[in-house]
C-alpha cells in the first residue's frame, strides 16, 4: 500500500495572498491486530513494513519472547483499515488470553489497557548489553538521520527509529506516523533479520516517554538516544533497568541522564 497520499491545500501568507498547492501527506490508518484469532488492539499506523511492526509489537507486548514464536503474519485490507493477523505457537496462547482479559482501552504505547498500576509498572529486566559508542557517534548518527527518513522528507509527519552502530553509522531505520510504531518496526526488523545492537544504540526522532524506554529495555538495547526531552517516569524506568539514556540530542549538544545516586 502507499505510504503517502497527495492532498490539496491552500498556502497562506502574511500579506493575505493565497495559492492552491498539492502536498504529500503521510498515510495513517487503523490497523487492527489479532493474535491467535482474538482481537487485541487497534493501532493508528503507516501501512508499511507490517510484518516488522507485527513482530516488534508482539515482542513489546510480551506475547512472545522471540521472533520465531510467531508462526505466521498476514494482513487483510477491509477498505476501512487493515486487519493484521498473528499466529503464535501454541505455547503462547495463554499469554494472549491473559492479556486480552486485562485490556480495557487502546493506545499506541504497547502497555494498552492494563488494569492496574502494579502490572503497568511491573519490573523490567536489567540491561546487560553495553554500548561502546563514544559521544561523537551520537552526533554522527544525528547528522545522518535525515538521509534515512524518506517518508518524513516527503510529508514532514513521520517519526524515525534507527539502529546505530558504535561508530554512529545508521545500519537500519524504520518510519511511521507514530513514534511507538516506528520503534516497534525497527525492533521487529532487527529480530527478523538476526541483527543485534553490537555495542551501538537506538536513535529516535521523538520525545522520550516511558513506553519507549520499556521497549528499548525489552529489546536489550544498551543506549537510547532521543531528540526531545524525557519524562520523569522515563528517567526512573531507565535508571532502574540500567539503560543509558541520552535526550535532547541536537546538532550542538545532548543530555545524558546521570546515574542514580548510591
């Protein structure tokens, strides 16, 4: 399916002049995720790299522990949106049923509809991987990110998530109108392609929310770099899991979260 669509606009100017124009916009549509025949979530996403999205989403939701636990990924265009169907190995059926029971709302976070705070903020596994990237690698990746954002260049309305090597080289990138979806796509593409962090880091064109921290930790990411500011909960969760967090990463400066005292 197309990632962009041409739409008519009127250009306004300070002198009150108006001119018609056509501009490419990023396609956003509902994607209903089904797991083993059960309706699980409805996401607003860009209809590209859907198998990667399905894999990354299932991993972030802890429905599976590895990509090979997803037997099949299929999608169907209903005309009003897409149905993305995941078939998991029989051993993961109980997880799907248990999570469906707890879902009371839908969002794009990967922790949608959890019924209580204890489960929403359940402990994360410790990050054991180490990023060997020097500070210069962060700025090298930032400088190169635009070259890996064709959808955003065309529309100005898409986020990117990139796998960066220890030298700052961007090895893989994915885009989506949703920052969570872009990261799910990247993680899914890495797992499906057998790629690891290899001393590198993740770079996201987004603010650093706690959901993105949790996705990074669950994906074994050793360092998360975001172009905008973190939330307090993102800092808390990253610190508790031992995830290096760099935020407000711009061409001239970046801020790394200080380790917790003690």
